[in-house]
């Protein structure tokens, strides 16, 4: 086993350094990661200058507040459309009822002037 010098950052952002025993550099990195640290440099003590470790990929937190806003706008528009459709159908039904009443009166000849002059 070889000794490796490392520099790492913990979850609170504090930089730590130390040495660790491992067979190779990759194993040393894995051991450091198991300690909940993010290694920034790992190098064997018998090797030359330290080589940087690429940083872990950044996790971008998804902000869904704008999605919630647009969903609420869409739901409001659907509600307005449903109310408008309901009133339109009510008006149409009343219009059809009036037309059917007029049609019935025409069939019974109630709209002719002679009908009213008889009474």
C-alpha cells in the first residue's frame, strides 16, 4: 500500500487535508468519497507535484415555481372557458325553447291576426 496526500472539501464547505493508505490513486479517491468528502487533490507522497481532480458535476436545483404559476393560469383559463360554455349553452337552450314555443304557436295559428280578432 502507498500513502496518498489529499485535499478535500466537506459538506459544509470546509477544506480538509491529510494522508490516506491505498493501493492506487483511484482507490484513494473512493475512500475519501466514502468519508463524505469531495476530494480536490490526491497525490502519492512519492510522486511529483499534485494533479487536480476535476470537480464533481454541479447539481442545478430545478425551480418549479414558474411551472406552478403557468399551470394555475392555464387552470384559470379552463375554468373561465367552462363557465362561458355553460352560459352559452343555457342561452342557446333558452333560444331553442323560445323558437319551439314560437313554432308551436305558428302551428296553432296563434300568431295570425285573425286568431286574436276572434277573441
